[in-house]
């Protein structure tokens, strides 16, 4: 089991988001029971969708793609999210700094 699922035209990621962190970034892989997540932290607070927007911005910058190519499709109000990324993205694109 992995934190991602690759399809022909998109990738789905399981993300564990930590808002209000001291430093924003991708912090490796996190395992909770049978679930595996890409651990991401953002410095903004989880109010008014700010943390979700920061997550999208961070992933877009890291992957060098537009923010419109990224959508949170599950877990809008949870730390555990499913993120859809349009296009071809590999796991190494996400875990390399």
C-alpha cells in the first residue's frame, strides 16, 4: 500500500496535513494503521479554508504546476485528505526536495 494511486490522466494522494506548523514543507511518509499518507505541513491556521489553499499552493510550487491542476476531493475539514493532481506526477516528484 502507498500514499498515491496513479491513473491515466491524474494521481490521487493521501495527505496528512499539519496546519500552524513552524515550517511549511513535505515531511516524508506517515503511516497510521493500514493507511499511508504523504505528510505535509503549512504555517497558516486551519480557518476559512486557508490551510487547504496553502496545501494546494505548496504542492503546486513543489511540482512546478498550476494550482488549478490540484484539488482536494475528500477531507476538506480533516487533517487526512485525498488530493487529485491532474497530469503525470511520480512519487519521486513529491518526495524529492
